């Protein structure tokens, strides 16, 4: 994939305000993700970078799950402000994935949840992550790297996932790009999570427009998809729970 196809998402105050409502994960789903990730995370005394941490959905959970020190990196000032409100005792710093403000070899693991499609230069990002990881440290990528047609919202917003775009990155493309930087893929699992308990909750989440593919749509395209979703929810054609399967892909840094 051509890196130039990736365009940065601007997370301003409005997006940050709706993020927690539209992207909040249930405790059992967080536990499922940690169960899959824990073999590759550092234990007490180690350090984890939560890359593109947003409002802190995973930062606290990462720290509690393995006892490591978690440092959050988030380029958006608005998202950092929301993070500090949610987790006042946690550490969050600015900086893009392509130019991380950390010294070399300081982290045992890097966790990146639904971040990689925001990266404007995947080659630079891979080099930076390799730099800040200790030898044989792990990079854990959480996201949807399979067929986009299987995503619950694709039928209503197909233009949100245009072919060849950064939101349609595949595991094979990731493995190729990261392999060029010396990373080796060591695991790939899918984790099931409940996106919404019922159709009404799904509509409310979509209304926040907190998913970046939806935020990037023209307003009239988004409203058309939202209207179809509401119609299916009101008529009973759409019922819950709405379950999705996302990927956890783990890479090991070289020596």
C-alpha cells in the first residue's frame, strides 16, 4: 500500500467529547483483549507504550492487567485533555507515531489499538517503534484487518471503507511493512466483542460519529447511512446483540 494514501485524522474537541460515548468497551471485552495480549506484555517493573491512546480506553486496563508502568502517547491535544480527565494519575504525552518523544530501548511492549490506519508514514512509524522497543520487545496491533464487508456497519456506510485505503490494511500488508523494519509476526488472533447490546445502542453509538471512518464521510453520506440504520432498528430488521471480531496481531522486534 502506498503510504501517501493514509491521511491523518483530526481529533478536535467535538470528536474527543463523543469518543467515550461512541467507543467505550465493556469490562468483559477489555478482559478478553487482555487475556489475548498478556503473554506479550511486560510484567511488574516493565514499561508499556499505549500508542495513540485516545481518551485512555486501554491505558488503565493495561496497567492493572500486568502491573507494568504504562505511558500513553497521543498526538491530539483534545484527546489528551479528555485522557487526563478520565485518568488523572496516568501519564500521557504528545507526539506522533512517526517521531516518538522517547529514548531508545525504553519500552518492553508497544500497544496500538485502532491506530495504524492513522499513520501517515508506516515506514517511519515502524522505525520509531523499533527504536523505542528493547530487543525482542513486542508490538501489539489491535484493529480490523480482515474483510471490511464483515464489519457490522459496512452495509450502512460502505464508502467509509474504500478499497485500497488505510482503513482496509490487511495482516499481510502489515507483515510486509513491519518485516522490512526487522519485525517478525509471532501471533494473530481474533477477539470477539459486543459492539452494542441491541439496535438502539448501536444507533446511539453511531450518532456520536466517533468512529474515524464515519467521521471522514461527507455529512450527507453519513446521514443517509444513519437513516437506513435507524429504519432497520425501528422496524426490528436489526436486532442485538451486535458482535464484531477484531484482530490482535503481534510482532517481535529484532535484537
